[in-house]
C-alpha cells in the first residue's frame, strides 16, 4: 500500500512542474503550424502585492515565436506595441524583447482559483524579438516590463527560474 501511495505521489508531483504543449493547430490560410504551451506561473500572488502574480506561455506562429507574459495588474495600465521587457538571467545577462501588440487590461487574465477570474484585471502581453532564443539555457531571475505607468519588476520564484528555458526546449522539439 505504501509503495502504491508513493508511486501516485511521485506521478502527481512530477506532473505539477512539467511543461506541456496545450495545442497544435494547422492554419490553412497561412499554411503554418501554431503551437501553444500551457500557462506556467512565474511568481505567486501575494496579498501584500496589489498587482498580483505573473504567468507565461509560449506560442509559435510559423516563423514568429511569442512569449506571452500574463500579469494580474489589477489597474488600468496599457502596454503599447514596441514597449520593451527585459529578462535578467542568473548570470546577469539580459535579453530585451518588444511587445508585439497594444494590450489593455482584461478581466480574468492570470487569475487562479483563489481569486474570482471575472473580478481581477490582467494583461496578456505577447513579446518577441531577434534575441528571443537567447532565453534557452538561461535561468530567468527577474523581469522588468515597461507600461503606460512606468515599469514593473517581477522576481521569479527560485524553483521556477528555468521554466522559460524548459518551455522553449519543448516548443523547439515540436517545431
């Protein structure tokens, strides 16, 4: 009985931290494959932080790879197309990406079961750039995004610092 419980616990815990592909679709108009990963948390929501948690997912649309940063901003904040995000790695190298669209807050973005999805505003910001693949093999310890309200810094939980790199590896395998 103990062995069965241990095996179940091991399978459950490995499934929690595992990245996976959410969908693979063919776009008949563009003749490309669209690959999207599951959403993963980078930082957890804190009741001390009025601006909540951050999450991300990756999406490949033909030749363009997008890193979507989801943020519970809880305010009316806008990210304009071309505004940058800086990803700071544990080796102190930096990767700068640009927002690929104008983004305004929408209810339910980056929400969890602890927070009613309809009651919290959030942003889903697609970032890309020539340096996006420099994130592979890096442990991202912090992210700074620029908005209409200045900038916002995010510390990435230590256990989750290699998640962006791991998701990129998974995405490249599917491409």
